[in-house]
C-alpha cells in the first residue's frame, strides 16, 4: 500500500490528468466524475497487483536460482576435493609402484648372485666327490699309511656332507627368492 500513492501519481501523470479541477467557461472549476476516479483507481489497483505478482514471481525465481547456484558451488567444491584426493592416491600408487620395482630389481640381483654362488658350490661339490672317489680308489689299493688316508677320506666326507647341506639350504633360499620375485613381478604388472 505504501507504493500505491507513487504509483497513482505516475499513472495520473502518464494519463496527463491535470492536477487542478477543470474550469468551466464561467471560471468555476468542475470536479472530476466519480466514475472516472473509480476507473483510474481500479486501473491503479490492477497495475499494482500485476507488479506485485511480477515481484513475487521474480523473487521466487531469484531464490530458486540462488539455491541452484549454492548447490552447484557445493558440488563443484566436492568435485575439487575428490580430484585432489584422486591425485594424492595416484601419487601414493606411483610411489608404491616405484618402491616395488626397486625391491624387485634388488631381489632379482640378489637371486642372480645366489644362483652364481649355488652353481659354484655345486661345482665344488662335484670336485670334492671326485676327490673322495679318488681317495676311495687309493684306499682300495694297499698303502703303507692307510690310517692317514682313512682319516683324510673321513674328513673330506664330513666336509662334503656339510657342503651338501649348505648347497641344499642355498637352493631353498633361492627357490623362496624366486617365488618372492615372481610375486612382486605380478604385483607390478597389475
């Protein structure tokens, strides 16, 4: 209702209604007809009602737009956080993968070294077996110092048994390392 008076004034101004009563030829002013005033008031009321509806609709639309903007800003913020988390997880995966590759390379090198050691031990075992066979053959021949040869053969036999146990242990270690290497390679490939 506060805006009704200025609205009425604007309507009257637009309709070029004079602000003073009309003068007749005799110099007396003539009041406006009640019907004209009623029509003008009805038009002003309709105009103000239409403006009120437009204001309410615009206000509702602006409120919905504001709500949508807030929701989209929230979704955008959430997406940014998810992208940040995904980037961090990607970096963690890359670091872990790099560590696994380094460990795999180290295990591979260690396995190759162990394999070389086992092959060397196997060669030494064959040499010792050949020496034992040679000694046994010598023992079968009569010799003046047979007790010394028997002691030497027994000592070599004990050394050979210890060496065989060591070779078996190294083979088991090598087999375990091969399994670990295979497992790590499958992890790095997936």
